[in-house]
C-alpha cells in the first residue's frame, strides 16, 4: 500500500517474476563471448530488468509491465 492509499496486491508476484528474469538474463550473459556485440545486447537487457525490479510500483502505476 502506498502513502496515498493505493494497494498493489500483485507486487510480490511481480518481484518474483522480475527475479526470475534477472537470473535468466544473467545466465544468458555469462554464455556470451566477453565484449562481443551480443554480450553488450545481453548486458543492456539485464540492466533494464534490474531497473524494472527496482521500481515495481512505478511500473504498475504507468502500465510499463
């Protein structure tokens, strides 16, 4: 629940899904050749997943899930 009374029941589910996605993308990154173009692409995807994991309320509020 936020300070203005909004309630987000699926917040824990979003966190679990986000954690799974971070773990999955981290595994993909580890299999790429270091400093290759595909390694950089995987790194960008991983950083975006971390950003979504960091601010789940913001994602719910603006519908960016």
